C-alpha cells in the first residue's frame, strides 16, 4: 500500500463514495486509494449528513410519533390556522430532546453505518445517513480556507509583539531596523510583521512608517485583515451543531450576537439579541477585536453573577467574524476552562439568514445610527438610550407588545434594568439620529 498524502483530495472522496455505493468494505476502499483504514472510516464519519429526501408525508421520523403527547398537542394546535413553530408536528424531531429515529441498522452499510449502497434507498421514506463526496470536499475546502485567514496570534503574543514594535515605529524606526536589532525577542519574521502593520493588526499603522506616504498602496490592503485567535474555533460549533444542541436541550432560549460597524477601524457596537423576546442590548467596544468582545462577557458575568448570566446566556449564535474567533474565552470564565458559563456556535458562511431576526432588528438600530456615521464620539449611555427606544417599539411578531415587555415577562421584572435598558413609553419612541445628538446633513 502506497503512502497517502496528508490531505485527502476530491478524487479519493469520489472513490470512497463509489465504493460505498458498490458495497465495498472500508478496508478495500482504503487499499485502493492508498490510505489507512482509520482515515477512511474517520472521513466517512466526519462528513456523513442527515437527509430527509423522499420523506414527504412522513417528516416526523420519531418512533414515538403515534403516542407522543407533544405530537398530539401539535396536531391540535390551531394558532392562526396553522401549527406553531415550536410545537409543530413536522418539527418535533428538531425541538424534542427525546426523539428516537426508526432503527435501520440491519440495512445500513457495514462500512460506516451510512445508507450509500442500500438497494431500497430511492423508495425509502425514512431519515437517511448519506456520505456525499462533493459536499465533503466542499466542507473540507471551507475549513481549510478559514484556518488560513487572518493572523494566528494569541492575545498575549499579540500584546507582547505590539508593545515591542509599535513604540519603535512611532519613534521613527523602520521595520527592518527593528527586526535586526531585536531579533532575539521577535517570534515573527520581518515580512510577517510588515504585513501586520500594513493591515492594521498592531496599534502602529501604515501611516506611521517612514515611506508609507511615498509608496502606492496595494489593492490587497483594502481587504479586512484581523487576527484570528483560535484557528480551529469553528470545529464542533457549526450551525448543524447548534441545531443539535437545541434538540438536546429543549426550551433553551438562544441569544444572537453581531457587530454594528461605525467608522472602519473605529468604535463598534456589539449587539446581543434574545430571540424569543426580540430584545436587544448594544455595548460599545473600542474596535473590532476578539479581546474586546471577551472583555464584554467578563464584565457581564461579573455584573450579573453566574446564576443570572447562565439564565440569560444559555447558548449564543453568531457569525464568523474574526472578532468572535475566541469562543473558548466567552464560554469559560477562566483560562483553565473549568467554569463553563455558556455555549457558542457559528452560522454557516454567507448565511446571515440563520439569524435573520437580529438582522431585521439592526435595520431599526440603523434608523438611529445610520451607516457611515462614526461611533467614536458616542457614549455608552447614548447607546443604552438608543437601544431602550428600539426595545420600546411595538412588534407584530410579539403580539403587538414591545420587546421590553416580553423580556421582563420571560426573565423577571427588573431584568432589563440590569442590562441598562430603561422602560420607554411606546408613545414617546424616537427612532431618529437626533436622539443621540447626531446631526445629519
């Protein structure tokens, strides 16, 4: 058997799929493509996905669907002439933590418990476990690309590097001079440090360099380049993992997290949105950096206390911005990871619709804080005032109630005040920039 490459390519994945459909054993497939048996079984197990294709008319695949009490309630639900989203008969698999799928192990492939190669797969109306080569290769390429994005620097290493280099650049020293005279203290080479300065990772910016104004700026520098703290932060925290978490913990109320940008490179507004209530909190951070985001959660954990924090933040869903690339420090209260305070998951790339309610709420926030307006002069008190008015705006989705009222009902009276959101009379709501002293031309 020839020694395989470190990374499996699309051709080998196609051969795995072909072998599964032909009923070949994992050992035979591994020998054909020149890899170990463990590599093949791990590849299949990692990239197997659930498919309900062909299940029309039997979306509920649970063995208890005939006598389940929740199912009976779902069938009788007549809210607005349709089944509600949470207790829908078709969504029991997703929300019920006691779902048991119909056992089909006697017909699954002996290779890795997948349905590839099953003679009755086309006519089967059960849930299917499928390995697809093109989908597996796409997932692999996306993860590989994400690992290569940004600067792989821990917060401590970034601080040490910044403390050493930035003051010297501002004193007029060139990057080459700094690298030659401080070679023993540097953990990165000259070219990498030059790139960090050009892309704004360090506090010393490109304009602080001697010849920056005389050298034409490259087009590539227009791209955003922030350092990613955990290169493997998305592993085990995908949207599919998030849905699995909700199914295993029914009744949990998720919190969506995102960032509203003012001036690029300047102060940003970190937004936290409670899905069930439509309630949102906005906290200003100095810039788009993972350390600033973790500092916010450290402060909230201290102010609210462990018990209330766990109640308000059981699980968090966010996008894949580099400012959220240190989820472990959000999830745990200490570096040793002994005290868990929440769970963090990420949306799929380019799928903001997976937290669409948050995006729609941002449209209301933007009525007060328009795009293109800098947040540098905005105070935290003004941000709290803006969000207080946003939460006093009546929503049809909340039964013509305000998010403030629903949040207080769900989490107790005074819970909004602990997040610095004040009660505003809906008749007095102002959704204009003048609320926070912004004058539009």
